C-alpha cells in the first residue's frame, strides 16, 4: 500500500512515527513520485545529540536513482525545540538550489520534536 504524503498533516504524522522518539539527530529524505506517494525513505545521516552533517550529494544521489519527482527532507531535534538553526537554514537553501539544477523539487524541510514541528514550506522559507 502506497503512503500518500500530499498534506502537511500526513507528512508530520508519518515523521512523528519515524523520528519523534530518537535521542540523536537523524536527517532523512523521503523520495516521492509524481503523485506524492512515498517511493522510499532513506536515512542520510545520524548525528550527535545536537548536530548532523548533510551534503546535497548524499540527498540527491538516491533521488536520481529512484526517479523521484520530488523530495521532502526532515530531521529531528532531540532537544524538543523545533526551531531551525542557522545551519538548518543553510542546508535547506543548498538543497533547494541543488534540486532546481536537477529538476527535483524540494517540497519541504521539516524539523520534528516530540511535541512540535517546523515546516520551511509552511513558513514560506522554500
């Protein structure tokens, strides 16, 4: 059964199950088809309590191989505060720029904590 990730609520519910209880920072990518159905979820990196390293190469290599039309990236903040850091904003900017070159849409970057979330798209930052 295909997982539909068309709405923010559906995405956040899925991410809460996948990332909500992690004690280290996990950065994942959700690769989507043209109808926003999940093709595959991949963990890009696992960081420390407060940091994770991400490079566009690791995010987009699977996107090309999977023929993804778009991606959603997400990571958790074990601290419980879902506000983006300066590094989060910079990574998002790099990923969006890379996606434009490759013609793979970065639909959102979502930060998840145990009780809240932050959507770059919802805040009009993508």
